[in-house]
C-alpha cells in the first residue's frame, strides 16, 4: 500500500487480513490483522480488534489492540489500557494507561538530538570509561561518599 498524498488515510477494517509490508505517506487505521512491517509517514491507530505482527515505524501511534514487534515513533507512542505489546519501544514521548500488558524495553528520548541521559553523563565524566553517575557514587579520596568535607 503506497499513497502519495500526505493527508490521506488508509483503513484496514476488522474483517481484513494483510500479509506483507505496508508503506504509506499518509495516516493508517488498523482494525484488522497485519503480518508484516508497517512504515507510515504520519500517524497510526491500532484499534481494539487490530493487530500487527511486525515492526512499526511511524510519526505517532495509538495502540488499543495487539502488537508483536518493535515500535519506533519519531514523536509519540500511546498505549491504551487494552493494549497487548511484545517488543521494544523507541520515541520522544510515551503515554501508558493502567492495564497495559507490555514485554520489552522502552527508550524514551525527549531531546531533539536524541542524546540519552546516560550518554550525557558519560561525556561529563572526569574519569575515562567511568560514567558520571557511577563516579558520583564512589567516595572521594578522603572516604566521603557525597564529597562533603
């Protein structure tokens, strides 16, 4: 599926099953079953009856159904209470309602550069190969844990 209009919306209805990858520049509503990767230039909504078995790359996504695969969003991932998700998440923002079943890792980087807090701490470390967080937890040479004199 490939649409050329950036404002177009494609719908996979509850009685539809798609096997294969989907690529669209518009938005996508999934109420049926998709087995394959989904690449969407805009937003995706996975309804309560919808499911994706494959990796998903989108601008933003709202999930109410089932996803088995990784989700990468340029902006936001929203998981509603009925969501069942097995896979890793990567986005600038994440919203999770109570009741979500999620198995995987989440990497949320709200900064525009995508630099993680751990990378920032590593770059600020005075000791090569030691993160600032772990260096801060060590006592100073006088045995003071928090650097008090």
